[in-house]
């Protein structure tokens, strides 16, 4: 941009516009759109960060507090533990490293807000990465427009506000996409020089970083390596080139992940992630048999597509209407892209669709939980399809840049209107969590100070409690995870001398389905839990087990 201004000779000549200076002017307009979006984004972020803590607790999930509590212990104890009693590897290491760097904030509220600020900043980085990728596929001004729309995307803002790995994972995904598209362009052109070793090193390192950003990145990395293998086969006459195309990325990805594998082995004796095992265990229990897997696949598809669209647009449309709109949109856009789009457009769409569909099938068959921050891949996929499709359609209608600029302005200001509406009536996905925080303090006063209290949803109780909570759900407790998988949950309670449990009824019922002998509980107190299905949070005392029929 600066170089173009220099060549133009003066600001006046730029404003009058020649072909070159007109391009600069349009780039400036696109950048101004981004600045408008950035101002709105910062104002909304500031409003959130200065809000009362109890309001923030209705948006930040319990899992975030697992991260922050483990980060505290890593910084102070040098051990990977959530409750100070048992070890864990049930987290994504890259975000944990960032959370640990924030652990100097000893005050809980400051640490929480520091994590949210970090996530907000990373989301701006994701918008800039989007701009970089799309500038190669559209034009610079369209790329800036897309970056502005991403900042004003209510779902992207919500995921950033949750202070999980979502924003960082989006950056890692976009980095891999950018490098993959470059590699693809070089590799399919047999007349071009082969990709350099340095480039393959960077590409492999990005795949390893993606796996550290979120465990599901292993699936995407596997797809990428599979593609490299296929391309290498087409260049099999040049054995050195073919081997390098596969072995260098694999080796670098493994080297990047190796420190995490070694750390995990030192802490819990395995590289298998605790939280992933637990979620797979729960879905196998909740959706048994082939019919159950099919039902889970349908529910997952609805969540990954329907919920993503609803949260991106804040439009609470019915499932049938969304399905009709999606089918029509896919049919029209598919026809346009296949018949008229450039090869690189088709290439990027197939590149983003392949992992989205693969992950959707894996989630629908192996995992059953529905979490907002799991929507990064479908959100990016829908965003890419929309951004490229709109550009192609407008370009087919006319190449008049005034029309393009008008459409870009319309998209940005429509996104701004949706974003402002979402901030005026914010989506509060966890209305019960302030009550969890306050009831935990009340329960701890009822329990002797020498006794620990077991919790299944333990993030908030551990983070805000007095250090007496032991995690029972197995997500961040390796010993509990082993007990769940061996269906001896009651033995874990006895081994850890857990005499009190504070939680809601459904979590307890699920745990007892993984017990050979049902523990006997005596209710000591309960408080309302607004917005939760069972309606209350209970303090139970665990009494000596009574032999009953096994579940």
C-alpha cells in the first residue's frame, strides 16, 4: 500500500484514481471497514470485561476454570493437577501454556479477565489471518471486508469471550490452510520447482502446532499427510522429492508434539487424553447400539450446522427452515462455483470442507457433548464458503468496482447491525453458573474443614473454592478416568475418602451407572440452580456402601 502511494506521487492523484491508484483507494476503503469493525469489537469487549463477575460467569464455561486452576498449579507446584490431589493431561497444551503464563494474576477475577483479554486479542489475530488467506483468493479489499465481518461475527465473539482454545485454534487452522494452499499450488504444477525443504519444515511444524492447539487437529493433520502422500505418488519418478513431501512434514509435526508427549507420560503415564476418553465413554453410554449412533450423528449435524448458523446470525430459525435454506444455498453456490469459479476457489472449498465433514462424522459417532467452542471448524467453513461465494457471484454480475464496494459496505454494516443487536441482548449459555459459585461457598461451611468435597462439574468450585474440591468427572482427573473406564467409580470414592459430593442429580446418576456397587448418599442441603434441567444443586454425604443390584 505505501509503495503504491509512493508510485502515485501524491494523495491527490490517488483520490482522482488511475488503475493503480484506484486499487489503492479501494484497499484503503477495505481497511477502513476493518477499522470500523475493530472499534465496535473493542467497545463490546470493554463492556464485557468491565461487567460484574457473576454476569461473566453466565458466558465463560466451567471448562475454562479447569484450565485456569491447572495453570495455577503448574505455576506454583510444577505439577499438572486440577485439584492438587490427582494428575491430569485432560486439556489442550497450547492454550494451557498461555493460561499458565497468565497465572501470575493470583486474584481469581484478574486471572479470569486476563484470559478473556488474551482470547479477544487472539481473535483479532484470527481476523488478520483470514485477511491474509482471502487476499490470495479474492482481492485485498474483499479480504479486509471479510476480516471486518469476522470481527463482527457474534459466534466468533462469543467463542473468544469464553476464554477457551477457540481463537488460538482458529489461528492455527488458518495458518495450516494458508501453507497448504501454497503447497497445493506448487505440487499440482509439475512444471514448477518443488517445494523447498524450508517450506516443508514450516508446513510440518504448523501441523504439529495445530495438534497442540486442539487434539482434533490430529485428524486434520492426518488428512493433510494423506494428501501429501497422494501427491508424492504422482511424483514417484523423482523419489527424493516424493519422500521429502511426506517425511519432512511428518517428522516436523512429531518433533513439535514430542515435548507434550513426554510431559504427558511423566504426569499420567500415557499420551491418551483424559477428557477425550471420558467424552467417548459418555456417548457410548448415552447412545448405545447402531440406532443410538445414528441418532447421535443426526443430533451432531444439527448442532454443528444449525447452531453455528443461529449463533452467527442470532436468527432463531426452525430446523426445517434452516435445512431448506442450506440446501438452496448449497445448490446455487455449488453450481456457480463449479461452472464459473477459478480453480483456486474450488481448491480452497474442498480443502475446508474435507476436515469439516470428517470431524462431523467422528463427533457424531464417538463424541456426544455439545460445546460452543467446538464450533470453530464449522464456523470457519461456513464463513469461507460464504466469503468466496459472495465474491464470485458479485464478480459474475459485474466487474464494476463500485458495485463491489457497495456490496462490501452493505456486508460490513449489516454485520455491524447484527453484532450490535447481539450485544444488546447477549446470549447467556450458562445462567446457572453464578449459583454454582455461591452455593459452593455455602456448602463448604457445612462440611468439616478436614474433609474434601467431590464435584463432577468442578471447574468453578475449584477455582473459587477454598482448595477442598476433588474433581470426579475424569476430565481432569486421571485416576478418576481410570475408575470410570473400569466401571469402579465407587472404589475411587473410597480410595480418595470422598465423604461429601456437591453437584446436580444428573451428573451423580451418570457416575453411578459406572459403579459396580451403588454408593449410598444422604442429602444434607440443596439450593436452586436456575436454568439447569434438574433445577437444584445438592450437598450429599456418602455413607458406607450398601450392596445393591449392579446397574
